[in-house]
C-alpha cells in the first residue's frame, strides 16, 4: 500500500467489486462453476482491498483514546450498509420474482389460490408443482425457475 495512494487502492478495489457484480448479468443456470467462482472472487478481492484499507485509514486517523469509538462507528456503518443493501435488493428480488412468476405461471390456467402460492416464493412454487404434478407441474416448475433466474439477474 505504501507504493500506491490509498485512494487509488480503494478505487481499484471498488471497481474490481463492481466489475465482478456487473459480470454476473451474463450468468445463466448452465454457467460453469469456475466462471461463477471467478466473478465471486473478483467481488471478494475488491471488497477486501477497499474495506481493509478504509478501516486502516479510519483507525490510524484517530487518537488512541478514541480508537474504540472509531472502530464502533466503522463497524456500525458496515453493518447498516450491509443490512440496507440486503433489504433493498431482497425486496426487489421478491417483487420481481412475484411479477415474473405470476406472468409465467398465469398462462398455465392454474386456480387463483395455487397461482398465488406458486408466485409467493420459489420454494412454494416447487411444492405447488409437486402437488399439481404431470405436465402442468413440470411447466410450473420451469416457469418458477425462469422467474427466479430473471429476478436474481435483475437484482
């Protein structure tokens, strides 16, 4: 880190993370595990670079008697950001999945109660597909998987 300015290392880390996340839009259910691992590795490497150095900067910029407060503030900011990010992206994923699965499964002519259950979560769609069985169950399963993949790709 002494060779490069901290701002460059943090920026490089964030760009590496963003690139790893950005490349995930090209993933498909049949993508090779090595490709998925590479993208997740980019996310982890970049985040590690940015987070470790930013925490080091925070801790080295305060007087020793304020180190506990600085560490707590840094950790709280990280936890709040992670929680909000999970809540927002999770909410978007559920919303997108519900819309996409309602559209896909709606074409199967299922009764409203089964359609509502199937479009609530992927796990529930798997249960409903098993209950319906046959060709309709297989089509429902395929529609639910497609809706989830679409929702995960978008978010």
